[in-house]
């Protein structure tokens, strides 16, 4: 499900089962990331797939990237892997106005 920034962040903060997932490159992450996010680089191929498969399917995943494209693809991929609760941040970090670390 695609969510606008404000709803995505509010939902993630109020969801005790939330995991924030950053799928950007290491270079992009070095410019700052959303607090408490876990990072798995979308471009790592099989390693990325293995990392996704190792995640807890009972959690709710709030996924973001630079623009919203890779995170959208990640949500579709995770759905195929059996994940149910997936939330894509529309606009990604390009439009992010919330906190970073």
C-alpha cells in the first residue's frame, strides 16, 4: 500500500509491530536515514532476496528508498514472499521532511 509521508510516519510510530526498512544504497544511506530503520540494499541481488526472506513475516514493514520506486518494487517482491502488511513511502527520501539520523 502506498502512503503519503505524514500517514506513513504516523502509522509507523503508532504501530508496535512496525519495522522501517531502507532499501537504498550505502552511499544514499550515508546521507542520512530515517531513525530506527534497518538497511538492505535493493541492488544486492540474491543477498537482498536472502535478507528479505530472513525477515519476520509477522511484522508490518514500512519501506522507503530515494524516490519510492525501489521501495514499491520491494513491497511487491515481499508480497510474493508471503509478507502481508507492507507500506511504501511515496516520494521517498527526496520528499522526506521528517527526522533523519
